C-alpha cells in the first residue's frame, strides 16, 4: 500500500524534474493562507526560469598549478585538481552562468541551511583516458538523472542534464593532466549540490550551489582483488519504504558510520544492511550487493540483487552489472533477477553447496568480492576457496566494465569528451 | 525485536558519551586488518582526550556592532547578534580552546564532509530576560544531553555539557543587548556541530566544529493564538525503528520539505507524519503532537502523546508539557499517557464527541493549537469552536511554560546566567 502511495510523491517529483523551483512557487508555499480542502494542486506548478547555459561559462585559470602526485600516492578523495566548476542558483533568477575557477574554499554564513537541515546531495562518477589519450566519462546521463531526482526530493533545483554533462566535460578537459594514463587510474568526479539560504526557517531553500570537484584516483585493487568480510547489521536500519534511501542524499551517509565502526571493531571490512523481520539483504556499506547462487529447485545459476523498491540506492554500477549480465550471462544459461532475498536464503545456499559468489558493486571498486558474512553468531561462507580473492562473475564483470570505461570496446555507455 | 536490538546500539553509544572519539579509535577503524570473529569489542574504547575547558575561552569583540532591529521586524533565524561562539575539535587533540568572535562566514574546503555526508546536528533553545533583567536559559541541560546523543550517533565528538552551558552563558551575556526586554521576546540559540574533515572517504570525521549563533525573535503569536490545519501524510515516512528519527540530525529535516510543500499547496499549514499500516500519529512538521480526548470507556480526560520508541524526536517542550501535566493536571483528574495512538482513534474521538483539543509542542511556539486534520479525504475537527483559536490545555501550558521561562515562577528548569 505504501508503495502505491509513494507513487503520488514520485509523480509529483517527476513532474517537477522538467523545471526548477520558481519564485512564485516559493512565495505561495510561504504564504499561510488556508485554501479550501481537496484542491489537489501540484506544488511544482510554475513558469520555467533560466536553466543551465553552457555557452555562458567563464573560466579563471589558476596561477599556481599544483604538482602532480606520483600515481602510487593517490588516495581516494584526498587530493584535488587545480580547478572546480560552480553554478549558483536562486529562486528568482534560476541558474546563473557557470564558472570554472581555481579550487578554493567556500565561504558560507554559519546560518546557511546546508549546515542545519542537510540540504545536500551528490554524485560519484569517473573520467578515464583511453589508449589514444581520449577522455571518456561512463554513463554520465545516469548520474545527472539521479542527481536531479535527489535534488528534487529535498526541494533543491533541477537542471538540464545535457548542459551539465557538457560543462563537466569542459572542466575535465581543462584539468586533463590530472588523469593518469595508466590502466586502472581515473579522475573521480564529485558533483555536489547544497542549499545556501542563510536563514534558519525550515523551508525550501531560496538559493543553491552546484559544484564539481575532481580527485585523481588509483586502482581500488592495486595488487589484485582482495575479498572482504561483512557483518550483517540487524540493530540499525539504513532505509525504509516511504523514506529517501533510494536517493543519493548526504542524509543517508552520516547515520551509517557508527554501524560501520561497530563492524570494523569486530574485524569486518564493511557492514551489510538487512531490512525487516525477514532480514532482507539490501546493501553493503556504500555499495549494492549481488549474489550468485544455484536455484534450489532447478539448479540454474542465478544472479540476484535487491529490487529498486525505494530502499535501495539506484547504483549506476548496479544497473550496468545487470545490463551486462542480461546481455552476456543469460545466453550462457544464467537467470538474472531483481527480487527481495533474505540472509537466510544466502545461508541456506552456503549450507547446501549452492553458493557460488557474492560481490558488492559501486563506482569506486566496480566490484568488491565478499568472502564471508557474519550473521546471527555464525559465518556464512560466500563460495571463495581460501586462496582465491574473487569469483568468476565478479572478475568477468570487472573486465567487461573496464573494457567499456577505458574504451577498449566501443559501447554507448562510454561518453567521449570532445 | 528491533527495539531489543536497538538497545545494543544505544548501549554502545551511551558508553561513548563520556568521552570523545580518540585517535587510536579512528586509526584502528581505518585499518583494514581482519581480526578473528566474535570479539564483540566496543568501538568506543579509548583514552580520554581534552574536553571543553571554559577557562581557556578567548573573546574578540566586534568593532562594528550592529544596530538593533525594531522588535516588530524580528523574524525567526534571519538576523543574528554581533558574535558567535566556536570550538574546534580534532581527533588527535580533542577540544581546542573556545573562541567568541564577530559573527562571520565559515571558510570550508568544498570536499569538507559536512557538504557530502550530512555530518551535522543541532539544537534549538532560547535565552530570556526576566522582569529584573536577569538572563535565563530554559533547561539547557536537556539540549546539551540531546546534542551529545545526536553527535555520538553520527560519529561526531561529545563534550562536557556543563562546560558548554557555561560557555553559552558567557556568549549570551556578551550579546545580551540583543535580548528584547518585552514579554514574549527571546534570543533563539542555535548550537550546531559539523564534521570538517576535508576528504571524500566515508568514515568518522577526524575534525569537527561546534558553533553557536543567536537570533533575536519575537512572539510566535504576536496577536494571540492562531490554530493551524494539518494534512496527514501517508505517502512518505519521516522515521523508522532502528533509524535516527529520535536524534536532532540535519538528515531528518531536508527530506521533510517536499511533503510539507505538498500539504501547503493544498492549503494546510503543516503536515502530520503517520507511521505504518496502523497510521500511528507521530509528529507534526517540526513539533511533537499532543491530543486531549475523553477516554471511550471511562470518560476520563486523557492527554496523549507518542512514546519515545526511537521514531519520535525527544522534544524538550514535549518533556516539559508531560512534566507539567503530570504535576498539575493529574491532580485535577487527568490521565497523562505516552503511548502509540492512531489517526483513526482521533477521528473516532471527533465523531463521538470525545475530542477535546490537539496541539503541537516545540521550542518556537511552545504550543501550536490544531483546528483540523485532513485524513483520507475527510477533515477531522479537533475540538475548537469556530471563533476559538486555542483549547484550554494548550492555553494553560503556554502560561505555565512562560511563567517558568521568564522567571515569574521560581523553578529548577530555569537556569540563571551569572
């Protein structure tokens, strides 16, 4: 029932995706007049204001370019390129011209709403250099679509995704010397949107800032796969029906740290989020989860992942793994399924010799093989022999994905920056 | 069952309240070594590092004091006093000496974790001037205890609450000219803690900033009570067992805006959060909710509010209303109850002539009377005659609370700033 109801919110949000928040709308929301009941008006009605216009980009280059770090010293999200891309939005003007400037601090009033009410959402994506030196993005349309969904859900403005991809391309091109040429290296991009209204009233922000910073990163597995061990978390809940667990909001991250620390204190690399009395398997740390098991009745090999029911982050890597599996594994006899599955199902598969492999999927690692899962005081083995660090599906997926990301294979998912 | 499990997390968090995050702890969490299974160590074990020391406060006064606004122009959270109180924390040093400085922007790296993962929590509290010009805070110990619980839940540091109350007192004293003397006016205080680590890795912040800003505010009802109308929200869910809805985290606020905007677009002042298939009544907008009804069986007058089951914000005003009701209404024959109750119970009470009144409770308004609630296509009337804007309990509570807040009545809840 909740899912049906949620569709009302989804419909309203989706209709607002095509336009930004408009001043009339803000004004009417802040007006406290009581209109008669049962006018089911959409809150997002209004005239269109200025969208992102890439032709109005201004560029101020740094006069103190950074020295490049040796590739082996690159650590995820710790060092950034020379520049950043910024776009301001106001409810009355829409999107102001984009600016590329030297990487620099943000100066914000301490009353700014991002500090108090978590008006913030982000994306994680990467730029790669192919063997010809061509810069490529991987499915940037998926990231921009998700950022628009995230921002609309917290009353931040939406934007034209193609215009934003264009701007990101120009930014990456300007800082392209930071993209290492070596296979496995890339430039991690972090588009971020924050509410910048400087008042403490709880309401839709009247101004926002969308910015992109970039951090060169090395391979997640510099010396080959390392399988991780997980602790199933049953005392805390990441997401719930009718909540915002399917959006890439800052709000979904800070509450996950203590359960992660608890798992780490007991020697596990990540925690695995379960949901409900049934203990449905949802996500692992900051990744989606896949399990390959033999079907109990038919013996068929089955690749499972949790469905997009509103409690699962809509991972771009998740979607890509599913797409590749349907295209390339199903012809080999695999069944690829998005459905709810429980921790007990996984444990039964392990006990009955039907467990093939388990892996996380996310932008950072592409795939992250899982060796075992701690659950109810036991360890569920996930199909890897002691001297093996990845199952064949995880290993194959990494090869397929990198082949597309680095342009070895011509594929519509790879976007060339011109 | 979930509640039992949650107590494990609660116990661990509460044991960490007495100390700050320590560097050893951070280090061990970031180390990825796999220790043998079933060491159920507490993640929060470590040596104590430097806590807040009010004697080390430094004060830099503004050289450009602001002009005071006419009282009638004061708007909640829009204008601030001359100064702010700031304390930095690092994992290696603990709390650095507090500083009072001119009110000023924060300068933060765009990679700072507060912008990406919502490492942020806050409090709302007020300073009042009594008829002798004495500054008073209202139950500041409750706010500091809650801030510590909020911060611990998102791996931010905790602190000595008495030391912090001491510092807040000094800050308020310095800016006391901003507290209007007129009854109904006060100085709203916003203690805020943010994570300030400048890296994108998702983990416990290695540094944080605790700051307090202050905004002079007028009475919520300048011309007397105005009852509000609510829309029951059944398509989105604010909080969940095992979640963080009982903490005052930024993460709980941004996701509430769109449902609030939806309610506003249909002419309602606030939305009312229901929970579950049973449609339990939880909270209204950013306030706790109370209902006064006649018991169906006994006819006894009953003051109801939702219990602190982990999905309800632990409001200081809620606790105060309950305390006053138990002390002063129970002797008059009232029953005061914290229990789950449903929207249908309220509707039945309205239909059967047992509805007395409904009101929200929060720091801003103290009490906010409710005229009607839109639910399943009908309007549930909440006991107010057309020409009446508040029920007798709400009106009485406001008088009792203000009597304590403004020092008319000597009461342990009122804290004198010396």
